[in-house]
């Protein structure tokens, strides 16, 4: 009888079991490592209100806070970030919560927090209370870069849908009672912070609005309707529709030329606004605001854009009429001279509209008009030289424009310029891909088909990107999604237009 041993030999043990056992031994032999702290935030209270910011990138609410620099402690980082995002000097008095790699401190303001009332155009939530307040943040370092607005809101009214970190909303409501109370004040100091010119302009805007509101209702209604029409140039929807009409009606070259104008004007206005950092009138006197607006005000981007667009229409309209009805514009110079008063009236009414709405000082519109006239002259000279259409069909032109915008992005670090950079990079790639020759025109059926394709593509890409933005919570991821959506959208529109107008 042969005895069978029950002890396996080494050769009988499977290799993966040995490796797994050694891995477990090594893993448990090392001491546990603490999770490195990355972020720090402040919870600031006034009564039952909590200080929150509305983020520029996500458009959602969050507590003021940010990344911990290597040379800062978590407390120092929290205090620094609150000041950079809201302009409020605080003390971090107590650690409330350590959650993952983020610390949350109870903070108290060293001086009363400057606040104003929340207007219908700055309302952050569906449900707000009468004593909810808007914090004056236009002098903060990260205003328009990371922060659009800052508020004192009732914690009970903040819902997970409104907040960038939905799971933290109950935590804020629970910890708020442990935070020392901070005092508040009005934003009267903002009036002293602006120049004497702006102080004078505030009274003039107020008097102008009161004069119009004292008119009979029929005159008020007519005045507001006229100004609302002439305020359209500069509005995103109007510019989008204008770009669609030009693209469908005149092809890819006209689209690229108009896009170069829009990008250039928007970038120059953005750089000037960030460099001059001048407030809007309703930041000082909230009762002046009659429409939505954000960011800095000098120069008026709407007036600058309207000056260029109306001016280009004034210059190119006789050329277009001459192509189809030569007898109506036999003398282009005479035609332009006769229609010059209409150009002046259109631009002037647009500037008046921005002042009437309380979103720009008079000096904002004057500077916007002056810069717009200079840019208009340069665009007309560029077009008259005969090289404009050749340049916009060259990918190197868009690459050069991308480099210029990239310099601005690296210096100012604002998301709006990142989106402009995405547009120019996409244009450069699309123009590089498209090597076909274009036709002068296409049939009305083909134009209608192209319009449907363009609108469908823009809406579909915009809808999908908005779904992804709702899912993620990282601002970097949100910025990346929006940037990629713009790149895909622009390339799709350019290539579809080029394909529709291509010579078969």
C-alpha cells in the first residue's frame, strides 16, 4: 500500500499565488501614508446666510477657496483664496471638517462685508429671500477670471443642483451654526473708489433714466423698443444668427472673414477690459441696472462690436447691391456718403442703449466707439488691399492669431480667451484640411440644407457638452469639455460649409 502525502511541494503551488502573497506582505509592511492636503475653503456666516461665489467656468455656486500652495498652511491658503475671490479679509478661526484632501475652516470677516441688493438680473437661485445680498467683488483679484459674483444667501435655499459639489450642501447647512457671525455694510465705499468722472457719470445716468421714466407710457415703450433693436449688435444670439446668414448666403470665405473680425474685436475688448479693470455703473448703484451684464465695463464691448459691424455693413452693402443691381450704385462713394448719417445714427443709438440700461458709463461707450472706428478703418483697408480673403483661407493666418491669443491667455488666464483660442485653433485645422476650390454660390435648396445642418450640428454638440458639464465637478474638466465642444463645433461648421460650396 502506497501512502499519498497531503503536503504539496513547491512545484505544485501555482506561481500567481506566490506573487499575490508576496504583494500582500510588502503592502502591509509599509506604514500608512496620510492623504496630502490639496484644497482649503472658508465657511463665512452672517445670520443664517452663507458667503458663496458663482464660478465663471461652471456657472454654479461654491464656497470661496482653492489650492494650497507649497509655502502656505491650509489656514493661510483659505484666507488668501477668500481675499482673492471676494475681496474680503478674514481670519480662519476653527477647523470645521477634513474631507478627503480638502480642509474647511470657520472664518470671520475682519471688516464688515460690503453688500448690495440682488437685482432680477443678478439673481443666483430660483428662490431667493428679500434679505439675500450681493457682495461687492469687482475689486477682487480673481473677479471675471474665476468668480462671476459673490453672494450672501440663505443656506436652506441652496440646492444640490445649484452647487458644484452637490453632496456638500447638507454639510454646509449642518456646520453653519458653528461659524462666528460676520458683520456686513453697504457698498458705499465703492462710490469713493471710482474716479470723479465716474461719480459725475453716475448722476447723469440716474437723471437720464428718471427723465425717460417720467414720459407717458406710450413714449417709454417706443423708446425702449427702438433701443432694444439697436442694442442687438454685440448680443451673442444676434452675432450667431449673423454668422449663420453670412455663412449660408456667401460661403466659407465670407464666414472666415467675418469670424476673423468677430474674434479680433472680442479679443481686443477683452484685453482692454481686463487691463483697465473699470467697474460697471450698477456695481456702484445697483438700482441703475436694467439688463444682465457681468465683468468689467471699459470699453463697451457692445459699442465696439456695433461700430465695426455697422461700419462693415455700410462699406460692403453698396458692393453687394452693385453686384446684382449695378444701376442702383453706379457711384459707390456717393452712395456711402449719403448713407453715412444712417451709420452714425445706428452706432449712436447703440451707445445710448448701453448707458440707458445702466451697464456702461458714458466714457465706456466713447472709448468703445473710438477703438471701433480705428478697427473699422483697419478692416476696410485690409479688405481694399485685396489680401483679406487670401489671408483667411490660409491656415497660417489662424495659427498666428492663435499665438497672439495664447499670449493673452497665459497673461490674463480668463476662460473667455481660452474659448477664443479654441475657435482660432479649430479654424486653423479646418482651413488646413480643406483644400478644395469653392463656388461663388449654390442653389436655395442647398442653402436651406446647409442652414439645417449647421443649426443641427451646433445644437447637438452644445446639448451633449452641457450634459457632460452637468456630470463632472472639476473646473478643469468643465473647461476642457467646453473647449473641445467649441473645437468640434467650429471645425464641423467650417468643413460642412466648405463641402457644400466646393466645386464638384
